[in-house]
């Protein structure tokens, strides 16, 4: 018990530093640096080499924090590998992953081995140790950061085949790199310990790998059971943290006692166990949505602890020397990665324009790479500190250089959909508001704030000549077809009518019979016109009864009504048309949505359908969603229309097919 009491002061001090780091790291965003880099730097400053807020003797006592953090980093990486959403680009993902794994690993490991005598922390060791270090560094070079990739994609509102391949390769590669690390770590341990690599060792390695897969399946089953219990989400998250830590504890104990009782080490990689367990829960479990909700809540806090502790563990006395070596390592990784990406892209048949820049999404590194560095440095304390300092410096350089490169590549292939990039693109909805008054102007401003294209029409020529804070107002002489076409009302998705009932009815009849306008919204003055508006499919707002009806709904269903009315500023409702071909045929229960987004209704061919979790999406379906504004933006991007890059690639494929189809006389058949 004394040991635990000794840890408490160190843990309390570290938690105070971590809380401060979580706030201070936000300032790094203002100078265009990632929060992760900020946490590392703050950890260095608070560590034993600068302010000593985290003393050197506490680092060993806090290794359990590192283990807990690594388990949840692995959970987050495995949760991204959702097979249902990767099927559309599997060919490119498969070959690009192969190119990255093989060429980046092999070329960088060979280069580092041949430079080992010029690298201070590697020179002077035996050949076996140098080989071990080289292959471990090669594995770490392959690792990528799904979290940072997703952050950039969300920031750029990126969508298209290039981005889809990049995120698919990132999440698949992080699973495979853990398997590769498990094998290389065991081989390195054998080389450094002087154990001959023979048939028996090979059997042991395969046995360890199979045992890791089995334990991952068992842990996944256990996690799925916990998620299905009738407990609060917070309590479930706590149990998952305990399970993740126990997987690391079990691996350490197995490694120790296997040598004592069996005469050889059995090494089970806990990162692999956790990532496989997470993969099982997301793809085969019944609680995927709640698990993703826990990941979203817990991982940001875990990152604060992990990166702050990692920064404090850096050996600053060798940092200056490490920086020059880190630069060499950075360029070796970049060169090998570019070759691997180019070869993978060629094998997948991707366009040449993609292949030249296909390496750019994989530069940034973060959690998984740092986790692997941490495991190596703890295992080999003789050279682990210098090893960690150099590799973490490489990761920091990648954190600084990687995001701008990925952003540039997204812009280069035309898959960015940032708000200022889509001002001239077709909007989701075009709305014409007839009648210029205070209420109609307020409605126009609110619609425009949601990126809906709005035009207002008035018969008052003088009013139409004034400026209305950027709201376009056109003058309309009458409600005839030619005049409506002149102002562009025939192409609108919705009409909103503030005129008297007779005039509104005239516009509705024209829209219904000639234009096929999807939505007609009418402010009703006299109830005798209600039936005629209803026959035209118009949505009616009656001021006389609206207040009573609104108050009735607020009493019976206050949460839903407040969201619909926009009274809860953090929540919103939107209609999104599903145009993503890769999600066509996917059931609603298999659609990976942010945890705070709910599907309220589904409309197909203008008709509402009774939807369940087993309802399959079709292109053209309109989903009514409720959730936070940030999450709704992500869903709109996921479900939305194809980008220009999608169409260009599809057109290129069609042209290739056409050139291969010949007529019987030898001419092109078109």
C-alpha cells in the first residue's frame, strides 16, 4: 500500500500540469501548429530538464498512465477501420497499403542500417543490435495518424476518391503496422538476446501472433458485453479504461512469468490486442454507436495525458544532437514513402495526377507512432532514451510539415469543399421568397446563414432598388410564366409566400403545374383558402393558430420543439440528400454517424418511408437529421454530392472503356 500512496503525489502533480497543458496547447493553433505539438512542448517545459514540475523520479511511477493511454489510442485506431465504408476504394487502399508497408519499411530500414555507424546512439553496438534498431525504426516510420488525417479532412471539408483512399490506407495501415511491429519486436528481442532465429523461434512467433488475435477477440467480446449492460456511458467508459489497462498488465506479466516457468519469453503485443478488440466491436458488435461515443469523449482527454507525459520523458541533454539526426531520418522516411505510394498507386491504376502526390497524406504521425516509440524505449533503457528523443523529434517535424502538405494535395486534386471554396458551386437548396417585409427579410438572413441560396421578389420597384445587407432582391412585374422564368424562379427548390392568399394561390398553381417546385410554404390569412393550398401540396403557416400550436408542442415535446425552432443554439435540424454512391445499399444501422446525430425521418421519391435500422439507403433519399452543427456538417459531407474529382475520375474510366470497345469494322464504337 505504501507504493500506491507514494504514487499519489506524483499523479496529482501530473494531473495539474496536464490540465494546464490542455488550455495552453490551444494557443499553438494560432501559430498554425497542431495541439499535439503544443502538448509535447509543454510536457518538455514542465519536465525534469526545465521547470521540473514533473520530476524525473515520477516518470517511472507514471508508466501505468502511459499504458492506459496507449490502450485507448489503439481503441481509437481500431474504431476507424469500419469495413462497410471502405468497400468503394478497396483496390486502391489494398495496393497503396502494400506500397507503404513494404517500401517504406524495407527502404528506410536498409538506409538506417547502412548509416548506423554515423548515428551516435547506434554506433558502437553489435551488428545484431543495429539490425534490431533499424527494423524497429522502419516499422515506426510506416505508422500514420488517423486522428490528424480526419481533422484535416474535416477542416477542408474534403471529399473524393483521393481523400477516401488516404483515410482508408491510414486506418488499415495502422492495424497492419501493429502486426508488423509485433513480429519485428520479437525478432529484435531474439537478436539482442542472442537467441538463434530457427524453426522453434518461428513457431513461437506465429504462436504469439495467434495468441494476440485470440486475446483481441476475447477482449472484443468482453467489451461488447460491457457496452450492452444497463449502465451509464461514463461508467462504461471507466470499465473500458480498466480493461485496456488490464490488457497491458496481462502482457507484462505473461512476458515475465513465461521466462520463469517455460524458459523462454512469450510476448503478446497489447496494442494489437486492443486494436483488434476495437475492430471487433465496431464491425461485429451490437454497440458500435455507443462505443464511438465513448471514444469521442475519452480520447481527447487521453491525448492530453499521453502527449504531456511523452514530452516530459524526452531527454533534452541530447536534443541538439538529435535534431540533425532527426532531419536525416525525416528525409529518409519521406523518400521511401514517396516511392511506396507511387508504386502502390500504379498497381491500383490510379490517375497519374494522384500518383505524383499520393505520399502527402501519410507524412503526419501522432499517437500510434509515439506509442511504439514508448514501448521500445521502455524495453531497452540502455539506448532507449536517445532512441526516443530522435524518433519523437522526427514525429514533431512530421506534425509540423505533414498537415500543410496534405492540405495542398487536397486543393491540388480539387477535393476541398471549404465554405469559401463552394460559394460559386451549386447550393443544396435555392429558395425564392415572395413579398418584402420585416419577417421575410429576417427569414432570408437566417436561411443565408445556413448557406442556402436566397432571392427575394417584390412588385415594388422602388423597394427592389435598395440594398438589404447582401440579400438579393429582384423586381417582378406580374406572376406570369415568362416573368417568373426571367427572375429564375423556375429553377428554385422552394417558394416561400408572404403575399395575400389570392396572389399566393396564383403563384402556387403556376409552380405546381409548370415548374414542379419541390416545396411551397405559404403564410395563410383566410382559412377558406386552406383546402386549395393543401391540394397543391403547400405547407401552411397560419399566424392565428400558430402561437397556440407552438406552445402546445413546447409543453408536450419541449426538447424536439426547441431544437426545431433553433432555441438550442448547439443543436440543429437539416434535410440531407444522399448522393454518395459508396453508401448506396448500406443499411441505416451500419451507417457510421457521429454519436450526437439522430435520423428523424427518411423520404424516398418525395414520399416518407417507415425506416428502421435495417432500411437500406438509396441515392436520392432525403434524411432528416438532428444533432450538433459541427456533427451535421460532417454528415452532410459524408452523404453529399460527389465532388468534381469524382466526376473527372468516372469520366476518365468511361473514356478508357470506350476506347477499348471497337466496332466490327475496326472503328470506335460509341
